């Protein structure tokens, strides 16, 4: 996107160290979008970009389905911005209604499942399956950052298109440009995540 990568880095949402991901893997770079929801200006800017992307593809009447928990703030912001019904997908907890989809009904409607970051796509795939099981006529997925570690391909296998505002590769390029990391660190991270560094 141009501006987004730098904003994420400056906000402190891009961390370098050693982190265990939801997918179970270990990474030396982590994108923590919880930092962003604490910044009203940046939260709004990114929410608007996510909303505009949905309008661009003709999803102005979809149900916004947040992936619990990281996707719920973003789905809520999009739903408010576009006037969409809101729901969220979750694993049943063994108490209460035992529902895997809370909020608006998706039956016979388009659904967009929303998360903050996509890695392998497991959480998005779960939410997409839930939406489909509740009768959604079409499901797409939208995230802010695609880490490029299999989510897009996994979702395509389910017939779900993944939209993202940026990629981890683009964020790393901006981190290099801003001198947050050096060439050696960039190559090391690229080899770890994708098996090879860019030439």
C-alpha cells in the first residue's frame, strides 16, 4: 500500500525477536495488530482501507464475520463503517448456547471473514467453514497482513479468495528501508519463513 507498512512499523506492531505463532510455528518477526487497535487514528485509517476494499469488490452488503479474537475489532469497525450486519465465529466453549457463530445470520448472504493477520490460514478456514455451514452463499476472507505462509493457497482450496492490504514481504522491505533491520537480518528471516532470500 505504500504508507501502511511504515505506519505498522512506527506503531510498534512489527516486532523482531522469537515468537510462537497461533499456527504453532516459531518466527523471528511478529505482527501484533493489538498495538494498532490502541491507536484510534491508525485503527480508523486501516478500518477505512479494509472497508473500501470490500466496496471495490462488490461486497457492500455482506455479513462481516470476525475471527475470534483478533478479527473481531476489525469486523466491528467495518460493520459500523459500511452498515453491515456483524457476526463472529468461535469454537464452542462447552457452556451457554454452544453456537459457533454469534451475531447476525449469514444464511443466503455473502460473508466476509475478517482477521488481522493470516499465516497458514487455519483460523480463517475455520471461520469460512462455519459461515458456509450456516448457509452463506459465498465466502471471502480479508486480512490486514498476509504473512505469505500458505493461507492464500489453503483458502483457495476451499474456494475462498483472500484479500490483504499488505504482505509481510512488503513490511520487511520497508523495515530494511527504514534501517530497522539490516540486509543480513532480512535474509535470515526470509530464509526462515519462505525457504530462500530474495535475490
